[in-house]
């Protein structure tokens, strides 16, 4: 039985890590993709995790498969395509450490995961199923992801969702908002950042935005990440804010995924897999723990390679 099963994109983050003496940006190939990041972050912190996704039969695909396995994540659900290349995201960094993305993805492997390539036994044998919105941009991965979430919920798993918006992957903002909202009614836990909050609610106010999600979709627990300012949570009518941990930022890529992987791994350590089982004090403690893990990731380069172990966070 897995504590956590994630499904969606795994790709190569070609991340800018420097500039040559001639002023040419230099990039390093880091393994990434939000759902895979969450699985690895949770595994590094002690949870039993698995990942379902599709990569190409190429050097980058082999790197991703090896990365999943080497970080203690079950890779039995990973599919290798002989006809499509592994997806690439070119991540350029600003001086603040914030990112901009350019994707090489149309017709690439992660978008081609189909429903019949998903092992139903994996869905039956997980306590939590997590997915994000990047895998909802294209068919057949969209239908496959939503089907997996519905089936896992029917089998008794808690479902968690992270609507992470990448404008260049959608035909327009209105379509993105519509399709990103569709799975909200399935979510037992919603993890969302301060960048997506106004996109999906029309407000950047933490209290009003999270209340809208809770009232409209009945989501029991909402975690709102605020970058350096930490995180805000809503648990029914209970709300709170936990300050971030100050670090010198090297690269924010993967920090939000580390936050959520840390939160889910900490739930697993408590033996609690549904937010209804948590107390307010436990939620606050879990958010504080997750802020620490995310800060460590932000202080180092790359997403997966930057993620901390349990001893580092403690």
C-alpha cells in the first residue's frame, strides 16, 4: 500500500544555472515536473510513494526513470514511449530567483499518457492520489488523469490537487480557468499558490479566496503557499498563517512541490490520510514543517536534486 501516488507530467527542466564568460546563458538538465516532484519530496521525507507518467525512449527519459527509482519512488506506473520524445521545460531565472518557462511539449511523451496505460491496482493500493493541472492541458493525458483521480477516490483514497498555471500551455486564459476548475469538486486537499488564487477566484485576499473554494466546492482543507511569506491554511472555518523561513534563494523551482510533498509525508507519519482526521494544531505543525522543507529547496538549484531529507528539515 502506498502512502501517496502521483500522476501527471515528468520532464526535464533545462534550468539556467549561470552565464558564460561570453555572456551566453548556461543551462543544466534537472529532472522535474510537479507531480513527480511531489512524489520525490515525500519519499525523501520517509513516505512510501509511487508515480504514474510517460517519458520518451531517449537519454532524458532514461534519466527520469533512474531519478524516480534512485529517490525511492515506485516507477512501475511509468510508461516509455518509442514514438514521442521526453518533454522539456526551459527555465530561465531572474535575479530574484523567480522563474520563467518555455515548453517543448506539443505531441511529447507526457501528454500522451492514456487511460488504458494506468494500472488499476496502483489506484486501489494508495491512500492518497495527487495530480496537478499541467496534465489537463492536452488529450489523452487529461482524460487519463481525471479518470485515475475519480477511480482512486471510489476506491477510498483521498484526492489532492494543485492547479499550477503555465500560460504558454493553454490556448487562452479563459479555457485554462474553466478546465483548471473542473476537478476542484474532487479535492479533499487543495494546494494552490498566491499566483493562481486570483486567477481562479478573482481575488488575491487569502481569506476571501480560500472561503470561495470551500463554499463553492466543499474542499475540506486548502493550503495557500505565499512564497517567502510562508503559507495560509483554511480548515473549514478555521484559518491561519505560518511564516516562511528566511534563506538566500538560489532557485524557487520545486519549492511549492516540496512544500506539499512534505505536508503529505507528515500526514503519513501521523497515520492520517484524510484531512477530516487532522486537528487544527496538527495542521499548523504540518504547515510549519512544510515551510522549512520548501525553504531548503529554494536555497539550492534544481527541483528534485535540491529537495531535503527528513534529518535536514528536522
